[in-house]
C-alpha cells in the first residue's frame, strides 16, 4: 500500500532529516526538495487530498531537479498550484519496487556534511522524479496551467 508513512525503511530517516532541515541553516534552503521527494516516493491513496499532494510535489520536485528552480519558493509555488486545482490520479503508478529501487531517505540521512547532503538530496529527488517519467508531460502541463 502507498501511504504517507507506511514505509518503515523510510519513516525514521525522513523524520530525522525533517528535524535537521528545520534546525540546520545549511539544510533549510533545500527543505522543499526533502518534503517533495518523500511524498513523491510515498504517494498515498487516490483520495482528493493525496492526489493533490502528489501532483503539487511532482510539479515542484520536477522544477527543482530539472529546471534548477529555487526550493525556497516551494511553499509559494504550492499555494499557487493548489489554487488552480484540476489534478487527477496518475495511472499507471510506478510500483513500490520501482519507487524504492534506488535511493531513499535512508541514504540521504548518512550524509557527512552540508555538501554531501545537498548532493544526495538532489540525487534522491531526481531519481524519485524519474520513477514518474511516464507522467512528466502531464506534470509539465499542470505546471504551465497553474503558474501562468
């Protein structure tokens, strides 16, 4: 099952990374990549709220890893995206095996400093985004519609 915190392998490392992201000024600017990567890797169900969360996280994560957008803009971007709505479930979804076949929060939590953290976090975000590559055209359309 896809659930926000159903993955035991990821939950504790994610919570540790989340706390560090709030407390460490070197990590704080990348906070939205952390949140987006986690939720894109753990997409939740098909209820309206889960679909909306996955959609906006896919949009901003793609902007951060593909377009090098500033992750500090994440909350403002999410607010604008949510205001437009019109998201739908993306099918077929990547399998849980595909979503977890490479990196996870468990890999990023091992970073030995700010530079390694940035490198690992961006790599994780890119890999998770790539798992949804079959839907990149739809995600790009949503970006264009919600941010125009």
